[in-house]
């Protein structure tokens, strides 16, 4: 056996007989993300309170590059790609934090607009290890209590993601920031990036004067509804709510959300898409003013609504 013994130490750019080149070990790049904790409901309520209200403008239509990046950001968060999500968030002027919800003990990845002034874009909250459920609050500030309902359903179903629109649906007089109807909003782009999902739940509201409706109206946006939605209705009735289900035809049609963009993009045979409405605007699933008052007696109504979705979503 021949042993080669170099007379001097090999340089890093030089290969000596019997010796491999020395390579510098690269230090792994650190992608710091701040960690915060608190009550998730308070965090989301604060985000909504700081967003543009009715008639205040403030919503900025994203440029094509921003729009595509926003969808990629949501997808990176949903896939647990912390490094990619941090890079994309920084490019979009978004803050990215790991948030410990002290109520449930879950750690979430949260992205929200940090630009000054704000642009009325939505907040994305993701648990990559959550169940295959998306919860979406499309009309915060417009549809009464839907923010609280959305957070409660997100918690009880251990959903994978919670989307909260960043502006009142009527911040501008036109429909440019109506997250449930306008095309290519950050809300809709995030929704599409997080698909597919077994179940999508989107709470809305309606006026008591809209018609002779029960406390809650459920719709998948298309008829006939999937079997899972009938299970949600039975769950509401067993919990003491008067509930209706749009199955086609004229009854409940004005609340059926047939033009809801998220319902259209996520609809699939056997899928489940539902909502829980309050007395302020129209949307998918609703509750009248009397219905909400009954919901909030004793134990918080949004908790009861969440319980129903938590049980019924297993049948979707």
C-alpha cells in the first residue's frame, strides 16, 4: 500500500495526491421569525378594527406581480415553508410571526399587512398540521359577529387555515374589495392557493328584513347540496337553531351565494361548503337578528355554531 504524505498542507483550491480539497462549511442561513402569544380572537379583532371601514376607501388593488406573489405566499404558509414564506412576506410588505394561541395551545403562522398606510389586504393564519378545513371571513365589519364565529369555528374544527378579508366590502362604492365577489383580490388568491380542501366554511350575514327566513340558512352555492351540508343543518337543529338549506328553487335563493367566487372555485362533488350568517349583509349561511340574539344567550353563540361545524365537518 502506498501512502502519500504531502510536504505541506494543501490549499483549499488545490488537490494533493491522497487528499481531498478542503471546503469551507457554510453556516446555515437563519430566517428569524418573531414569536408572539395571546388570545387569537383578540388578535383577529384588532386586525379587523384597524382595516378600512365602510366608505373609507383604503383598499388598493394589487398589481399583477403582487397578486401572483400573494398566492405563492399563502401556498408557502400552507405547505409549512417558513423560509419561503418569510422571503415572500418581506417582499410584499407583510409581517410574518409565529403566534401561540393561549386558548388552544396551537402555534400558528400569521401573515398580515405591515405597510404604512395599509392596503386593505387580508390576513392569513395557518396551521400546517391542522385538519383539511378552510375557514374564511369574507365580510368582517359588514356581517355582524362573523369574525368571532370564524375564529371559533377555526378553533373547534382545528382547521388548516383562517382567512380574514382586510377591508369592509363597501370601503369603496364599487365592488372592488368585496372579497366574496370581486376577482383577483388577495383574499381570493389566498383561497385558491390553499386548495384543495375537504371543507370550506364561510360565515355571512343577512338583514332580518330580507325575508321570512329561519335563524340560519346554509348553502353550497350550487344545487343539489352535498350530503355533508345536510348533516350540518341537522346539527344546527339538534343544537336548538332553526335552520334552512338551499336545495335549488326560489326558497332562500337570495341567500344562496350562487355568485360567491370561493364557493365556485372550491366546489366539487361530495364537498362541503357552508356559512353562518348574521343580521347585517347577505351571504351564504345566515342568521336573522332574532337568531343571533338567541345564539348569544348563555354560552356564547359563536361557540355553539363552532361545535356544530366541528361535528358535522367530519361527515363532509
